[in-house]
C-alpha cells in the first residue's frame, strides 16, 4: 500500500500522513480483535489482509482529489494574479494621463479631512476603556453610579503619609506634623472659583467624616503620649470610642501592635480618604481644582524632613495617562527626519538623471498625508482619541516607507526607453499587488481586533485599520502620480537634485567612459553580491544546516513555550504612567501594602422588599454574617451597616423583631450623629416613610472588609466567591462592587479574547497564504513559520517584563500582520516561476527579497526606536514587540524557510506560458510580485536558453570555488 501511495502521490507530506492513517486503521483492526472475541488464526489473518488491501483505494482516491484541488487552486491564483495585474496596469495608465490632478485632489482631501481636528475629543478613562464591555465590573459600576445618581457623581482623593526616614509616624514630632497636614487639607487648603474660595469642608457634605478616623486616632494617640491618659484603648484593626465603632484598617497600615493587648505601638503608613459627591458641573470644576491643589501640596512635602505626602485620584490618573501619550507626539518630527535620512541614504544614486531624492522625500510625506486624512476622517465621524493611539502614526509611517521602497524598485526595473506613461503603468502593475498583499495582511490582523470587547483595543484597531486603508490608497494614487512626474522629468532630462536644471547630453566618448566607470563600480558590487549569495545558498543546501537549524528551533521553541507558561495576565494603573510619574509611589503603596492589609467591598441591595415582613431583617442579618465570615474577610469589625445603628435607635435590639418601622428613617438621617449613614440608603418620598410604605426604601448598601488579596488572582477569587453568594439571593437583587474590580476582572476576559482574536487573525493569514501559494507544502511550512514567529512573540513577553493586557494584545495583533509579511513573500518568490532545481528556486527567492527585507526591517526599526526615549510601559511594549517581530521575521524568512525548503520536495504544475524570473544580483523587494505583461513572458526557447545559461553560471561558480 505504501509503495502505491509513493507512486501516485510523490509528496513526503502526503506519504507520511497517508501511511500514518493506514497504520492507525490497522492498529484499530488488530487491537479490536480480543474485544470482539476473535483470536489470531488463519481465518482472522485472511480477513485482516483483506482489510489492509481495502484501505489503499479510498486513501488513494482522497489524495488524488487533493491533487486536483491543488491544481484548481493554482488556476484560481493565476486568475487572481492576471486580474490584479491588469487592474493595476489600467489604474496606472489613468493616473499617468493626469498626475497633477491626482496630486492636487489627494492633497486637498487630506487638508479637508484634517479639519476634523475641530471635533477632536480625547478620553482616557481607565475603567471605561480598558475593561471588557461584558465584564461584570462594568455592570457593577453602573449599579453604583445609578445608586448615587440622585446625589451626584462620586469624588475620591487619597493622600498617603509616610515618615521621611520610613519609620513610625506615631513618634513625637512626626505625629504633630501628620495632624497638621490633615488639618490643612481638611480646612485650610483653599481654591478660588467664580470669585469664591472653597475648602474641602465646604463641599464634602455628608462625606466629611471619611477622614475623621485618622484625625481621631492620631489626636488620641498624641494625647496619650503627652498627657499620659488612657481613657481609650487604641486597638487594631478597630477601636471603640465611647460606644462608637471605628474601623482603622482602611487608614492605618504597616502597624506594630502589642501581641497581648492588641494596642497600636507603631504605624509607618497612613492613608487619608477625602470623599464627596459633585451634583453639578460647577462643583465638579471646584473639586478638580481642589485635587490639583492637593497634588501640588504633596509635591512640596517631598522636601520636608519629617513627613512626605503622596496623593492620587481618578482624575489625576486620567491626566497622567494623557501625559504619557502626549510625550510621544513631539518625537514624531524626529522619527520623520530619521526616516527621511534612511530613505535617502538607501535609495541614493549618483546619476543626476535617474536618482530620486525628491521622490524619496515625497514618499515619506505620502503616509503623513494619509494620516491627516484617516485621523481627520475618524474625528469627523465622532471617534474619540485614546492615548494608546499615539503609536499609530509611527507604525503607519514605517509601513508607508516600506511601500516607497517597493515603488522605487519597481520603477527602476522598467525600461528607460519606454514612455513615462507606460513605465508608470508597468510599475503599478508590478508593485500594486505587492503592497496590496502587505496591506491586506495588516488590515485583517487589526480588523479582527475591532471585534474585541475591550474598547481601547477596538478604538486602536479602528484607527490603525482606517490608516492602513488610507495609506494604501495614497500610495497607489498619490505616489504613482509623483513617479509619473518623475518619469516626465527624466524624459525632459531634468536634474534629479535641482529639477529646474537640465542634464546635458554627453558626447559618445564621455558616455562610454562614464558607463565603463559605472560598470566597474556595479561589477564589484555585483561580484560581492554573488559571493554572499553563493555562500548563503550553499549553507541552505548543506546537510549540516538542517541539523543546526533544527536544533536551534527546538531550543527556541522550548525556551518560548516556557515563556508562554509564565505569562502574567492583567493591567494595572502604573502601566499607563511614565516611569517617573509622581503617582507611582502611592500606586505601589496600594499594590504592595494597602491591598494586603485592607480593602472594602460594597454590597448593593437593589430590591430590599418590605422590611416589615417577619423574615426580612433576619435574612439580611444572616446574609451580612455570611459575607463577614467568607474567605479573606476581616469580620464584623470591618462592617459598615446602617441597620446596626437604626435598629437600636427605634428600640429594636433584636434583629429578629417584626416591628421594623419606616417612619423614623427621615428624622434618623437628619441627626448629626447618624447623618453619615444617609449616603448608605436611597430613600423615596418621605411621605411614603411616614405612611409606613415599603416604597420608602428603594435600595441600600453595606460595606465589609477583606485582606490578604495582594495579587489580582486573589482579588478575583474573593470577588467570584462573593458574586456566587449574591446570586443565591435573587429576590434581593444583590450587586457586589469593589473599586479595583476593573483590573481583576481582566483575568476573566483577556485570555479568551486574545485566543479568539489572535486565532481569527491567524486563520485570515492562512487563507491569504492558500490563495497566493496554492501548494500544500508551501502552506504547511509558511503556516508553521508564522506560528513559530508568534510563539516567539508571546513567549518573549515575560522575559521582556511585559504582561498580557489590552496594550500588549494590540501589539501582538500587529506582530501577526508583520510576521506574515516576512513569511508570505519569500514563500511566494520560492513558489513563483519554473525552476528545475531547489537550489535555483532558493537562489531566485533570496536574490529577489534578501536585501529589501533587511532594508524594510531596518527602516521600520528606525521609525519606532525613537520612541524608546519615552520611558513608559505603554510605549516600551510597542517598541519591544516591533523590534522582536522584525528580528524573528527576518530569521525565519531568510534562514529557517530556505533551509526547510531545501530539505522538502517540491513539485509544481507547470504552465505553458509562464516563467517569472529575476536576474541574478538584482535588488528585488520584499513585497514584489514579479508579474509581467504577456508581451514580456518568454517563450519555450527563451526558457531553455535561460536554463542553459544558469547551468553555465553554476559550473562557473564551482570552478571559482575550486580555484
């Protein structure tokens, strides 16, 4: 059977797979004999031989069908090639007839679209844009906002105090300074707004007592030190003050206590919470001014010899994220200059007629104009700008410059004896399909990200997808018009460097001398190129290269798989800051100290029902007890529940009393002693309360503490347990809310979203490879190379200090598109043309793309390396991943795949009238699809003559090496 398969399907892949299938079937036949009560005897032996014989026919038919499918795909590919070639040739002719009109039209369109900047709107809400739309935390935050909607939006500033020497703040001198800071922030720090001065005590309302715990504790501790009084035991994590329960674990940290009495002896970190609710835009402006005043004050304390203060708030975090993005934008001009210099350097020619310096400069301006048009278009449509989008211009500039290399190379390949219109058409027919493939791979990679549930990823992918489309349009129409005018200049013998001058026609003797000098110079480069190419191809064809590359890949895969297993998931707020951000100190306090020692979750009871029912209050109290005794819970000492104060107030000492009354609620919350509980409930019409109607109480909340939740996985575990408990009381409609659930919930969404998005992008890439290289071996090897590159990208993340989060996810989508660029084009060049030997195919592919691949990779790295000056995680991820994928892409494209192709058999159904070939030593380009007009396709005699010439060159090389 195997011999028959070899004869009819002469492909190693097919032979291996079909042989494995035959062995698998026969293993099943022999293995099933004892289960069926059959022994191995002459009778069963004849039937097993019959089974073996019957397997060949269906497998043979299946692989014959595969062969026919491959031929059919080749026909489809040929049709696509011919159609795209003809379409771009037609477009090139139309542009060549009116180049100035196209230049003016697209320049005008860029400036019209750029007017969209008047509708520019920047947003940078971490909670809103970096959490998935289906995240539980989104719903929980919406419930919290709805609860406080009647009163206004919540406002919260945290100020942390630390001794300058990192010691205890409770020492004499230090404690007085801490009290001075608390008093200053509470009452004396004033700002002006609308000709009125405001302090925190003027707008804190019912939230003023949120900072009282710190003041009370520090004052009593100081009094005990000075006056040696001992009226109150200052215990931790809570203390009782004349019958009032005060929970300290949310404010006092790094505490040393007496092991026997639990009395506080030292505290090295104190956090003061300033909370309020802004009911209107005026008060919102007042509070934002106040939080900036607090920030400025804390910065001044960093030089104090006793106490250093640090602060943070949601508003300050948003502004810091914005600062990170804005700092990258001033580097754009530097990037443009670097790319200008690189493009001029690598495309410069001494020929004053054929050189293209101004065309190279306009080639760099082309993607910039496309960026004006794409961003402006989106701003006109109302899209909001996120700081993460600031890296898009750098990426589009790099992609656009790669296309410039393609166009310039394609132009230089056209005949100088043809009219400029014909050269433009042929150039676009050659380069157009090439940049289309590159743009299509990038577009599909980022297009799949648009469907991601995380708004930041969606916005980033929308901006870059639209920018990729605009860049393609401008390259095809705008830059083709530029090169058409360049061709017209050449026809008029205009000077390439100073177009207003004319290049004089040389005399025949001068021309011969000049040509001899150019041939000598080019001959040296040509010989050096041939030597490097010969060594390169010899390496790829050698036996030892297979073992070297194979062993290297095994080590590489093992190393990267280990990295993938170590990937950490989650986004923290410090990743959005600059490395020198003044907010980082407090953010680190939160993650390293506060998260470990204290935290509070809020439980919203959205449907309390009628609390006068006999089991209503007891059920709520049992629910409260369950939360207080859950894993990581602090217990009853951390609970804030208005019912615990209200029930004694109305004389109900028993939680099981059935005499609950609503009519006292309005008066209860008006009392100064109980006023702080008013923001724990949402009351209806006071009339309903006085009439003892259940509609009096719409909903309420209670808080309870937890601890030892340092990692996001720990916090997610606690949240998940509490959410499960909440779902067990559907009639109460409970909702769990925690301030940092946005970050912990990312563990639920990032991994599956990454898998689905990246998987979808990879499938799109494989479809492109199937269309343009319809060969099973090509598809399998190129797909394996793409997977290997992306394994390297994901596996390298933990080694580079990068976590899997929305920021890194956007860059990995970009990596997929880039990886396909490097793989698809060498695969395509290896597949194209009719060559008798694998050596000739590898030589043809490397001659066409090796230098241009290095050129394009270098230009992209130069474009993004400028961003390394911005010391921020968000930017560093982009730079690291781009550089990494370029290096991995070039290694796989220039080394791994050629070695792999030399080891695998390859057969292609020859076409009667097609042979795509590039002369030895020519500088091709990474994206070049070498499609010629039918008039340029050599006939059979030309093909035979070329093959003879290649054979002679091969013999010459052998003689040179032997010599």
